[in-house]
């Protein structure tokens, strides 16, 4: 369970700053399930609202291209001898954040 948590944190950090593909901007990692033997990791992600029209296919292709980089960064960041195979699964679209105006805000 600790390894699963560490992998989730590391992948989340990579999504927030290390992945340069514009198709991955706004994509958020939401879940990570590690198989009992540690060989497979199923990573759930949400699409940003503006990508809802195009669907998950372009993002899944970008993730496929980035998988080698992500695995290498996991090996370095977590000092792993064996890095699990990564499988990305779209679990939905992130809700739109409503911009708040000045009225009614309590600061």
C-alpha cells in the first residue's frame, strides 16, 4: 500500500510539472491501483472540461507516448528496481470551475 501511495504521488507530480505535451495540460491523475505482485499499475485520469468534445483518445495516445518517460522518472524518483507497467484509463471529465466575482466572497 505504501508503494502504491508513493507511485501515485510521483505520477501526480509528473503530471503537474514534467510532462510537456500540450494534450496533457489540465489532465489530472485521480486513482492508482497497483496489482498485488506490483507488476501492473492502473492509473485513472480525468480530462479537463475543454477536452470533453474531442474525447479521451488524443489524451490516451499522448499518455502512451509519455509512458516510457513516466516509468523512467518513477525508477529514478522512487529508486525502484522494477517499475510496474502503466495502463491509463479515463474515468471522466473534471467539473468546470466557476469563476467567482467579488460579490458575496467572504475573505
